[in-house]
């Protein structure tokens, strides 16, 4: 298992977004904004990566996240700051 590079309670929000397939807007540490549907968290080269259904598919390492906003209506949460 890979080591958790973000707080585990914040990691839970990403897992919930994937579980429900939420449409999300991610703000990355470099200020880039990416949108897509959260699919899964996988481990690649000992780093946790969020897979987004985006055209083309995006892979975002979790340590790049600055903010996650849920765009899906009636979601269980709306925003997480990392």
C-alpha cells in the first residue's frame, strides 16, 4: 500500500467523489483548473492518482490538489481545500 500524502480525512472526500461519480472541478497547486467525472484512485509508481473521465482522460496525483469543487447537484459535499 502506498503512503498517504494527504490527510486521510481529505482522502475520504476524494473516495466519496469517485464512489458517486461526481462531476468535479479541481484547482491544482500550479493554479491549473481541470474538470471531469471522478472515476477512481489508483497507485502508479508509488503515487496515488485520481482518474478523471475527461476528454482526454486525466490522471492527477493527489499531492497536486489545492481545491476540489463538486459540480454535481445535491452532492454530499461541495468543496474541499487541501
